[in-house]
């Protein structure tokens, strides 16, 4: 029996509770002051389809699944007309506190992605017979095009 290990890129979508997605949707988001490394993302529909493909046509061993292409944090923010805030050293602690206050916590794995990037060789994904439909850029556009939640008061409804 083949054992397939799917290694999914960060799954980000408008309806997915993703710390990275929340950070990218902020009007001003922290980015590394010293680097702008690329990362790849995966849409939740593509992640689910990859799991189905792995169950249907199991492949022996690890398979990386990510949307085509990559973006840097600054490129991702420019797509949504967001402001990059260069951050260094103790500034990340300030970014984490501010993010938490704004409802977008910045956990250590998001800081690592923003500072060091995250890519993957997806050549073995062909063995699954499935390639993600949305590129990394399309995933970010989909995330940023989704309107923010607007809370209304009970008085406004009455």
C-alpha cells in the first residue's frame, strides 16, 4: 500500500482562518526590513483536490503541493494596495502585539515566512495527476478582493 505524504504550502483563502491571510489583509503589514523572500501559497479548494487525488492515485513518498509561482511579501501587499512596514529585531514584538490588538496575530511561523520565505519543489505533484488551479498570485488576489466584515450595531437594525 503506498503511503503518500502531502506537504501543502500555507493554505490561504477568504474563508480560511489563516494567520498569514489576516496579516496580508491589514492596511499596513509588517515585512522584513532586511529581506523580501518569495513564498508560495495554496487555495483551500486546491488543497482539498490534492487530498482527493492522493487518496485516489496514491504515490509512494512525500509530495509538495503549492500554487504556481511565488510572491514576496512586498509584492503580495502591493496587489492589495497595502502598506509594508519594514520591521527588524524587537520591532517584530511590537508587530505581534499590534497585530493581536487588530485581530491579526502574527505567530512565529508567520514571522519566519515573512523573513525567510517558503518555497517548494512541486515536480512530484505531477505523479498525483493534479496541479493546483490557482497560482500563488491568484490566491492572494482572491484573499484581498474579498470585502472585509462590517459590523452593524443592534440599534442600526432596529
